[in-house]
DNA sequence: GCCAACGTTGGC
DNA sequence: GCCAACGTTGGC
C-alpha cells in the first residue's frame, strides 16, 4: 500500500552498527534489507500493525561512542513474519514461533540517504523540536520508535537536505 | 497474579 | 567498563 505525504508515518530504527549499519544497508541488493531479529513485543506490534509501506525511517546508530541519526530510509514492505525466528541456525531463532502462528514480524526498508553529518544526541538535545524525541528519553530501549512529522522535517532542515520522500510534490 | 532474579540495552 | 533502566521468566 502506498501512502501520501499527509498520512505517511515516520519512525526511528535503532541499530548497533556492529550488527547492521547504514553502510551495509546502502550496500545491500536494491539497497534494501529485511529488518529482522526484533524480539520485543512493543516493537513487534509496531512492525506488524502500524508501520506502512512508504513510511520514513530515521536510521540511528546505537551503542557506540557517538550515537547518532546517520541516515534516511523508507519502508518498502509492510509487516510480515520474521523467518529468522523459524530457523534453528539463526541467532534469532525462537522455538515458540511457528509458521502457522508467527510470534515475530519484520519489515523491509530501503536506503535513501546518509545525512551530510550525523546528528548526535547533543545535536538533538540542543534543538527545540528534536529535543522531544523519544530516543533521548532516559531508559528508552525500544528499537523502533515513532517520530513526528515535525521531527522528521526538523532532521531534514538541520541537515540542509530536501525530503527524499516528497519527490518534488 | 505477584515479584525477585536475571539478562539485555545502551548512554556515559 | 559501569550501571541504571527495562523486559522477561518462573517460583510460589
């Protein structure tokens, strides 16, 4: 399902670059990757129920010296069962999940752009709009977080780039 | 259904 | 490497 600018959703996806980085996304086939391995129920619910094709994704690198929003992606496939949960050889194997009744879901995302400069937590904290982002809130470990349209636009504004999702419309 | 113990996350 | 915050597990 496509969506238009007004009902498009925005998200922040967190990843440790040692596990999966935006460079790996950009180097993937079709610059597209499965966002697999999410094993948290709240994040699962968002993957399954809320995230739509065409939504915007802020790609965030976590658990490094300077955690930061490093780039932009878009959702190219809506929630579907995470097959790594069914694979006994996968690190993400979960014996409670099954094909008939999948426990875990994933989406596909496609690389759009690197930010010209990563937006660090300090950058975010010092911005009137971005300082409200969930990712700055203490103890927030959710790997999939909602982002407001204002926050998405602020990231583009601060970065000095056009919205790659608006396509000139 | 409570809650202590445990494992994980992730900024610092 | 530290440790606070969080989610999950499992005994009771």
